C-alpha cells in the first residue's frame, strides 16, 4: 500500500481506509493485501463510480 501511495501521491492511510471499506478489489493472502494496479488506477481516475462494493 505504501508503494501505491508513493506512486500516485496518495496517503497510505487513505488507501488502507478504502481497502477496509471495500472500495475496490484486492487480493488477500493471509494478513497481506495486494492491490491490483489496473483496478487502483481505474479507481483513482473514476473516483469509484465503476465499482459497487457488496458485503
């Protein structure tokens, strides 16, 4: 998450909050979460209007 934040100049804590809210898809392995680069870039461009999280 830190690397994505640095690349997009977006705070890492904000990315963690979005992941906890289910704002975009992530791959979770154990306690690690991997963000799909294309999905995150799309979320940043469109502001999340394309993905509807369901719990």
